[in-house]
C-alpha cells in the first residue's frame, strides 16, 4: 500500500473520499500514485457489487461515504460489468501538474 505522505487515518479518509467521488462521477483527475491505489480499491468494490448480496452491500456502505453512491454502484455500475471478469478501470497519464510538477492521471470506468 502506498503511504501518499499521510498517516494511516488521513490516508484512509482520503482514499474513501476519492473512491466516493470516483463512483459518483465515473471519472476523476488525480495524481498517478493516488490513481494506482484507487484502481485496486475500485475493482474490489465493483466485484463486491456484482455479488449483490446484503453482506456485500454492507461492506460497500462501510467503504464509501454516501449511500446514493452505493445505490449507483449496485445498480448501474454492477449491471454494466456482469459479463466482465476484471479490469473495470483505465488510467490515462497526463502531464505534470503546474504547481509542483506531480505526475497527473485520469482514472475512469471502462
């Protein structure tokens, strides 16, 4: 797991927030390191949503910040990937960020 320059509580809160935004909008722009970390978490939650039982829904609610996003994940997003085994996300690399030259990327649902 990447530390992302934060302690464990701040890192967990950051990833939860980014994950919620990712499923809310389907595509976000962030740094490459955060995008790579987000990919594994997002793929795991989509696999949970494809399972679709109550236990999976409760695990998703614990991982995401908004219940509307959980409903979207189990409704639209899970249905979209029923016949796909894995690889639900795509990372597109952008140039460096203007302020600090951090490598930027767009992560989106395939």
